[in-house]
C-alpha cells in the first residue's frame, strides 16, 4: 500500500475535521501588517487549491513579544474581529486554519523586549530585560488571552511556537536560561514555562 494512500482523506481531530492531511506550514507572508483582506485572499486561494490546514505566520500574545515595532499581535477583541475576515475566507473555501502564537523574547527588533535571563542575542541589536516572576505570570496570561481571542476570531486551533530560539526555546535551553528560581536550573524547571502555557 502506498505511503500516501491517506493524504487526501479527511482527518477527524475530535474538535474539527480536516478535509485532508495537507498542511501549509507557518510562514510570514509580508501581509500581516496590511488590512486583513489581503491576507484573507492569500489564504483563501490556498484553501481553494486543496490545502487542508493552514497555519498563519507568528502572531504575538503581547506587546513585549512582537518581532518588531508595529508587528502583528492578538491582544484585543478588535484584533479578533479583524482576523475573522481571514478565517471566514478560508472556511468559505472549505479549508481550516490555525493561528500560530509566537513570542519573540530576545529575538526582536524593538528595544523593550524580554528573556528569561536578560542575555542578549548575538544576532539581534537590543539587549532584553530579565523577566521577573510577575512578568512571567503576565506573559502566561497573555498566551491564554491570545488563544481565547483566536477562538473568538474563528480559528480552528492554535500552534504554540516553541522552537527557533524564540521565548519558549529561551526558557528550555541552558545557554539562554541562567535563572536560579523555579524556572531555571534543572530541565524539569526549565520546561515548566511551556508546560504552564499548555496547562493554562
């Protein structure tokens, strides 16, 4: 039997059924900061072409987590309303779409960014502020808020970006996490931040 026998078959995930198993992975299109109609048309075209699940480019859960000044974030009901244009367009073509939640941490082109230990990235110009426990709690709440707003906007799910050196990765890796509290030291402590995001 072909390894690809089921690629074009529906996949029931329990909370949503994908029309097939073809996924368009997350990428920044350069359309995120324009009116949503442009991105809606771009993603709708992919859904019409047969992509079963589209994953957006990274959208920040907080102002501290954006990739650069003025870049996209999911913070308010007004943001969710704008995104509804995108999800409606994809659904009208029979596709499904997830919103990627990405917190840049120290990998950001703006001067007010944060990281677990305040260690500057070798490839980004601005040194980050060390996250206090209060800031950690606020950022966890921001992730929850972004996910709830994504659901309100009509997204079929969220993808939590935990790789490529962004904030979650900065907590997990010893090189960027020099904390001495419950979020640093052992692997069990360093993995606590991403686990709490999922739990919350």
